């Protein structure tokens, strides 16, 4: 399934990778360190259906050493070509993924993703969940990185509760919508409202 | 002026991505030591190669960098790391804690309270708190996974049995969010309370030992102790002789051959700004006059 090299495949990357990836990483770091706080991130212009935020995260964090799983709509020729050209990341099934990107329903079932081992909990997948809306309201979050309480629209609070119950194992998630991104590490507790 | 021969912040992009991924996993599992492929840096191990790599991965062109070594901005290590990033990343530098967006530190937490807009990067020599009790890495890794920290409490107990108090005065072990026992790097235990509930993100880099770990903002950090021997963040029973501060961590300085000594703030920026505000200690001079 060789896809032709098109302008869409070759374009949409960083113009100035060291600077743009540094800014994007700081936004991603802030997002992961302060769950519920929404950051704006940009620089990449990926082909549809990927959002600017999800594309920028992949260009910033993925490379030839990090297998990526494309879920549902995201698994299209245009995106396969774009990610391969810009990051050289191998495209793999969910079980082998370091990063997985797609809509929530396409990422299910979550049990497929690596949650780390008791001795190496860092060997866990990071999910990049494309959201229809992303706002600082909805489910109540608490835990490291949150002063008192934070609020965030979650696709499925119960799934994140179950993930937190595995701590220190579990996956970590970035929720993306357009150029907006929020982090949801496994350390975050999703409280009952 | 950035040295054009180097990539932004010295490290290549592939290396920074690897470090950035490790930092994010460290943030997601507070207190857990994430292995990373530490690089050779243009300075010897022990001079902050871990902190430098974490700083390089975090810096953006808009940052204002402060580097301290045992609280001081003007010691060799601090000066050379500051000039390193000023040359390879072109970032602004400062000595004022309040003006910095990223602070790399060796063995101190600044006295001035940190804010949400700051990142504190620690240089760590030995990241494994259990290392001197159990030299084998597979064993300490298993102990962390099983939350088996009895050995550490035995060590603290033996301190009490031998000295009547916990004699560890720096590198004092802490427990993060009730889960991982963590080495806070060789900060004095006076600084331990500042680790907990800190509004700034705290990142730890150990270059030779190839580990990165993190404390997200507002993480609960407890210094290990016993109910009948509670943790005591001890402090020299003096005020600063230059600025008169009674609440800062002090260095003892020998000033003559006749047993004369003085106590001064270890945090030079804190001491200087207090003197600039008109405070003076026993041997201090008010603002504007040469010390």
C-alpha cells in the first residue's frame, strides 16, 4: 500500500523544529503536570482527520523509537504517510503502541494498551484522544498537579477511574480538540459528582 | 548570542524527544525514577549533567534561567551552566528567584516562594534512596514495586538508637503521595517541607545514573519519620550575620584564625534582596555600601 508522496504528506511539519517542538513540549508538560488545565499548542498542520494539537504532539514526541497506533478514522493513507514521513514512527497495532491516537470510541477496548510493569511503570502507552469538545467543566479531578479540584470534559469518567485504580500502572492521556490540549495522567483521581 | 554551530539548547532533537518522553512519564508517576539514555555533556559527571539535560529539554526561547549551586548564583558550577545555556540557547538569565521561569539547582530550594509559572530542576547525584542500603538495582526496583520500604525505616531507627535522633541532615528521604520513597537530592532537610504542595513543577535529573523523576505541582511529599520522633527540619540557631534573616538556611563561615565565625544565608539572592530592602545583620552593612 505505497502511498504517493503528495504535498499533503510532505507539508504540515514544523518550520523550525527545535523552537516549535520546545514550545509545544512546554505546553504538553504543563498540561500533563496540571491536569484539567487546557493549553494551546500548535505548529503542525496534519492531514484530516487529525487535529492540530494531536499532530503537534506526535511531531514533538514521536520518532523512529516510538511505535504509534492509529485508531479508526485516523488510520487513513494520508495520515499514515504524514506520520511516517515526519516522524519515522512505526505504525503498529494497539498492543505494541507507545502512542495511540484517535477518537475515544475508536481507541476502545482500552485493555489492549500497555500499562507498564510493576518494576517499570513508565513502559505504558500514552493515548492522544481526539475530543469533539474540550472544556474545563464536567468531571471533577483531584490529585498531583491539582491544587484543590479541577474540572474537565472526559469521554468516560469510569474508564479513567479504573485506570487510576491500577496506579502506579496505567496509561496516560492527552485530550485534544483543535489546537487545545489537556493532560490526564494515571495519577489523577476522577471524583464522583 | 547563540552559538550557531549548536542546535537550540545544545542537544539534538532526537535526544530531547527521548528526554521529554521520560519527563512526561515521570510527571505521570510522581516519585518514580524513569530510566533515560543520558548523554555525555561537555562537563564532567557530578557537575549537573542530569539537570542540564532536563533543562535543555524544557527550555524555550522565552525563558529566563537562574542557576544556583548550594544556594549561590556566583559559584563555578552555577556560572558555567548559566553561560552554557546563554550561549547555546540564547535564553535570558537572571539571579533573582522571582524573575526566573526555570531554575536549575544543586542542593538547595530557593528561600523565596516559587510560583506556578516556574520549573525547578534539581541536579541529582544518586537518585536511588535505597542504594546505600541495597546496592543491587534489580533488588531496589523490586522493593519500589512492592512498596517494601522497611529497610529505610530500619536505617532511620538505627540512627535514633545510636544518636538519639535521626542523624540524616541532607538527602533526607521522602514519600510521595503515600506511594514512592524518593531521594530529594542532597538538599538540607531544612528544605524538605518546601517540596510538598509546591506551586512550581519540580523535575529531577541524574546524569551518571540515568534517571529522571518529578513532583507535579501541589504534590504531597512527606519526610519519613516516626510518631514518637517526628521529622524536624533543623536550622542553625542563629540569624544571618549579613541580612539578619531568622528563617533562612545558613552557611557557617570561618573568618579568622582565632575561632571567629559568621553565619550567612546560603541563598545569595535572598540575602542580597533583603539587604537591598534595608535589613542588616550583626556584621552586615546596609544597602549601597560595600560589604
